[in-house]
C-alpha cells in the first residue's frame, strides 16, 4: 500500500550548522529591535527594546565564540 503523505526528511544538523543558524536568528531579532527603536525612539517600551538589543548582542558574541571553538582544529587549545 502506498502512503499518501510521505515521511518528512530526517534532518540532522551538525553543531556548527546549528550555531550558524542560531547566530542568524539572533542577528534578525536584533535587526527587528533596532528598527522598532528607530520608529518609536520615545516610546515607554524603548528601555525594554534597548535591553533586548544588549542581550541579543551578548548572545551573538557567545554564539560566535562557540562557533570558533567548533571550527578549531582538534589539536588547538581554546583561548578562553
């Protein structure tokens, strides 16, 4: 019997791919917050938006650090 709906493909991302994708999402979120701040700079929520931007920038830095560690050759020592 044939299946009407096929099974979804099995996607197994490597850790490196996952970190790159997470970094891209953090960049997109930071861009949205930045645009919101440009449109409503005097809004009462602007402090929350600036805090969100700060946290997203910290997240991106951590993700980039993790990505560098993943891309390091096996014999190299981490710099932190």
